[in-house]
C-alpha cells in the first residue's frame, strides 16, 4: 500500500499509532503536533464548558488514505468499558441495600393508600385522582388538601392490577425506581465531573445508591411519590442538560418534567436546577445557542401551564397545609433556620434515623438550633460565592442541594411531621454531586504525588464512607419491615415523644400482643392525656385485657374535658357492653352516632346493641344507613343478617350472611 509512510519504517512498529484495517491494509493515524494548525477540512473538538461534554470532531484530513473508513477505537476491542462496569457497580450497590425491602409489609399510611383506596381498584374511578387532592377519597382529609399527586394513584392502580394488595409488588416499584435514579445520578455526575476528575461520577452514583437517608423513601410504599418524582426529574435533567440539544430530547425532557410534577410538587424546582447547570456550563453566544435555549425552556413553559391548570382545577391556589397553618408567617420563616439545621444533619451525618422526627417550634433568637441553622445558611452562601470558578462541580452540587430543599423549609406547607427523611431524597442528588466533586479534587491532588503513601488515602476514605453508609442503610431497611419494628425504633430515637409510644402500642394491639401494648399505650397517655386516639387505644387494650372497669373509668374521665369526641363515646359503649350494661352501652353508641353520623363502626355497634336489648326493628335503621355508607363491609352485612333472623326474615338473613361470608356485595 502506498501509505507505508516513511521509507524503511515498519508499520507494525511505527510510533505514529499505525493500525491494521480489515483486509491486511494499513492506515496511518497521524495526530497534529501540539500548536500546529488543524487541516482546513478538520474541525477542532468543541468542549461544552465545565461539563466536560465533547462534541465529535471530523479529522478526516489526518488520514493518509482518506477513502478508507475510520478504524474503530481501541477501547471497543478491550472488553467491557469502564463506564459499563461502573454502571453495574451502581446497580449492584442499590440492590444490595434495598432488595430486602421487597419482603416488607405495609406500614402506617400504606393501609390508606393501598388497602382502603377505592381509586386504585378500577380504572373507572381513576379520573377522581386528577380532579381531587391525594387523599380526596378519605372523608375529612382536608388537612392534606394541598397535595396534588394523581400519578401516584395511576402507579398504584397498575400494581394493584397485577398483584392485588400483595405487599412485595408495591415494595418492588420504589426499589426499581431508586436503582434507576442512582444510575441517572451516575450519568449526570460523569458528564459534569469525570472529564477532569476521573472516578468522581462513580463516587456520586454509589453514594446516592447507599445513602441511609433514602431508606424511608425507598422502603415505604407511601413515599413512592418521592422516588418516582426524583427519577423522572433526573431523567429530565439527563435529557436537557446536554449540548448539542436535539428537539426530540427537548420534548422528552418536558414530558418527564410533567410526570415528575404529577408525582410530587417538589419537581417544580427542576427548571431552577437546569438553570444552575446552564450558569455553570456557559457556552459562547450564537444563533445556534439561542435556538437551543428556546428548545430547552420553551416546552417546559407549556408543560408548566398544563400542570398549573390541572392543579388549580383540583386543589385551587392553596399552598398552606393545616399542620402548621396557625403559625404566623414571620415565625414560620424564622423556623426555616432550625429546619435547615436538621436536614443538614440528616444529609451529612445520617444518625438517629426514624419514621418520626418531632419538631418543636423555635420562638427565641437565642435558641441553639436557630444559630446552627444560621451557620449552615452562611456556609451555603459562602460556598455559592467561592466555588463557582474554583470547583464548578461542587458549586452545582450545592445549588442542586438547596433548590429542592427550599420547599422542606416552608413550615406552613408541611404536614404534622415537619422533618421527614423522604424530603431529602431529591436534595441528596446535589449532596452526592458536591461531595464527589470535592473528592475528585482531593484525589487528583493525591495522584500528582503518586510516590507519596497518601496517594491512596482518598480512595480508602471513599471506600470506608461507602461501606459505612451501606451498613447503616441496610440496618434501617430492616427497621421498615413491619409496624412493630418501625415504631420500636421511633421510641428508641424519640423516647419523650408521645406519638411513637401510641403507634407502637396500636401496632402491638393489632397483632394481638395485648400485654406488650398496654405499657406503651399507658406511657403515651401519660405524655399526652388529651389525645383522643391514644385514650381510645388504651381503653381498647384494657377491654381486651379483661379490664373493662378500668377502661370505663378512663373514658368517663376523658369525657369531662372532651365531651364532643365521638370515638370516646364509642369506646365507652364497648366497655359498658363488656360490663354487661347494654342499656347504657346503647346510649353511648347513640351519642357516638350523633357526633359522627358517617361512622360505620358506631352504627354497626348501635344496631347490635339495640338487637341485644330486644329492639330488633329499631336496629334496622342504623344498620341500613351503615350499609349505604359501606355496601360491601362484611361486618355490616353480618349484623343485618342477624337482625333479619331475629325478625323472622329467613330469606333475607341467609342472603346477607352469605354475602358477609363471601366478602361481597349485599343482595
């Protein structure tokens, strides 16, 4: 071949990177000398700012024989790529921690969202999810009226169609979504960091995969909306935080943003996160850049308008939750500081993890928590000022940490639990990116001193941190396996808070462990004696323990200060029935029905009490109303069957009793 190159030079040993091409011919790949001009037909590589995204360049003129196709890169023949191995490592890390979560049961709000949710039973009723708040199917659930998350019900409907109410299927979904989210964090971090900091992208992906603060979001079915919104949001960023941007990617990114918004409101900050990337990765102004900018943000404007229209129709303009609505706006703003301090602790030092983090309102300027929060806020501001030019990846990480954390600092928009670990799921993306960027700087500096014993210290430290995080997260996944272990952990973390004791006692009571439930519930009542659900739970435990007289004494004392609590009247009726005073029990059940007309349990108990006292005909009235409220409830149908039998209506009695045994609809 004419392209043998320099006379007398064997192409197999030519240092100018000669390479065989199929067919026995040789192609000499000659790289231009440093500082040499590129040939006229060549286009120099274009680097997209600090993100390290390099556009392909044409180097055809550097081939001795231009007519021969470009040879494949050597890396293609070298086995699995480093990127592929890193992706596998991220997936395995996520699954190693969270695969055991699939064996967990339903806990806490899961019973409402899964077992008691009529919207996921049939696609015919699913339209309600798009026109009502998240818990619109629960009577009196106005406390959560600002939550508009319709795709949560769509996802649960899909799972229900495949597996019914089997818990493992509902747990599998967030585990898979978290694995995908971890991969997307790795993809984004590689784009931003790996050009100058090799390995930093892997550190970011692994840290996100095993961070202990994620356990609540991934192991709790009711938090699937956090994981789904984050996964879709990261997909949006992966589509749009890229140059050059193609129209197809722009449309896909906008669609993913709409998906994220319809899972959870925190996704509203994603365009801000995209703008932060744009500030870090500035490109020279040009007509092409303007068109690209229009494609990047134009579809997002349209999607935002669609979402706002849907939300306004369903929940209106309200953004204030009833949990902290009584807090004055100024005081709520001040309490953003202690909230920031608590979230910083959970993200950086994730110890004391629990389903419940009691939050006490800070009203004094001298409070330590407020000063700690102020210190964190000043540190964030300093980082945003100093890091942008020095360590751009860390600056972007800090911006991506703070933007999605802002909604979690808006106290008046939060529920009863002002601090929740699931609120840190999306912000932790920024934390992982920022820490990986800082680690990359440290690692590069250590490698420049390769002869020093400290050259491997960054790698060793990263490995130790990741192993510790993995162990902590795996332990916490075990905590979420069932309600008893969940609330026992909460009691251990917050022994002075009444709610964990109440929830632990209630969980033990549901499992029939009455002797263990009594101490927890008695302690909860001592901590909060005016909380009706706690008083009712203790009374129920006392009745089951064969102590109805103590239950009656407890309930009558509670009614002095809470005479309008229907639940206490209901439990008093149960205690009086256990004491064989059915006449007094009937009066208690009647008062419970008067105070809570939609209570099915109170109406069933009233009907059965009337039947026991010889008033079968009167018993039909509350039971028929209970049937109207809950047509398929076996307890209602069974009670109706017994009343009809007492009245001599044998055919109706058999029909109702058969329907009750089948758990189906009444005749």
